[in-house]
C-alpha cells in the first residue's frame, strides 16, 4: 500500500506532466518576498534562493 508521500509525489508528477503537455509552468510564491518561483528546488521549500541564503546567513 502506497504511503501518503508516494501518493503526493505521484500527484505532483502527474501535475508536472499535465502542465508540460499544456505548455504551462507551475509556480508558487516565495514565502518571504512573494516572488514567483518556478524551479522545482525553490518550489519544494516555497522560498527563492536569495531569500533562503539571507535566512541562512541570519541563523
Ligand atoms: Zn523571496
């Protein structure tokens, strides 16, 4: 039986495939500055590389 994470990954993969087929890009907003993010790494953490670097520098 698949775990919830597996289902989520599957749904995400299907969404990515559907978006690609339609010529769309999936984007989410940076939780810090509200900038639109399209790279998978940034979308995964809902934060852009610049804001992430600033946050890490403050810690
Ligand atoms: Zn940001």
